[in-house]
C-alpha cells in the first residue's frame, strides 16, 4: 500500500500534472505497477490504483488492489492478432470517460489514444519491444461482480482491473461525483513502484 505523499512525490519527479485545486473532486487517478516482479506474468492482483482529491477542503486518498497487467489466460488466448496489450507507463491526459464497459456496466472507458506493449509469443514473459498507440479498449473496470477475484486470467487483456467489487464501486462513486463538477473526462497515469522513493 502507498501513501498520498509517496504518489504525489513520484508524480512530480516525473513532471506529470498533479491536480491540486481546492475544487471538490478534482481527482488524480494513478496506477502503480509492481516493478519487483519484472516482466513475469504473475496472474495476480499485485498492483494498485490510487485516487487523491479534496472534498470541502479536506484531502482524501484511497489505495486499492488491482492489476495493470494481463493474466495468464489473456496472454495465452489473446484476441488481437498483434498480441496481448499491456499499458505503457505514462500520463494519459483526458484518456477516459464514465461509460459502459463492454456495454454492460459503468466503468472508466478509454476515449483517447494510449500506448501499449504488444506480446504474442505466449512465453509468460511480457515483451516490451513492440509498442502501438491507439484506441484499444484499455478500460478501468472490476473483476468478479460480487466479490474478489484471486487470479487475473482474462479479466485483463490490457485493462486496469480492480480485485474487489466493493473497491471498484467506491471508485466509480468518486468518479461520478467528479463528473458532475469537472465533466466527463479523466486523466489516468501509470507509474512503476520503482518510481516511488
């Protein structure tokens, strides 16, 4: 788990924008990919999504378990001929909006191009030699709708996916409050744990 101070410092060190206005729900959504696992496909929810914002002048911060990487089933059975997608760490301004994930339920849906690594050799080690940029449906959504998922499998084929349904519900409540104040556009930033001091 991470603290607000750690995330903010890492963001500033990279020169990324940090939304710090006193306006309610001016949210920072930052994913943290665990660096210690290297390029191995762990099939675990061993990453984090954090959200920071102010509400009536009080600083709020959340840190939830997620995956920023595809799972075993996705790596072995991907549907894109170029290979399974894995989001490249970066800040993606206005990249997402509240919309339906696969037409089924509210999530944060990709609306602007992002960069992804493509891996099609199925060797259970992520390949970072091929990068594509575009609209690939790299959404931020949940796994199991009722509880927690133990393994990633194909819950993620490049998406940023919450482990626990209750955490995702809390996340979407915050996003919808932000949407009322700031409009339906969200910046997503992905950093690595090695970026955090």
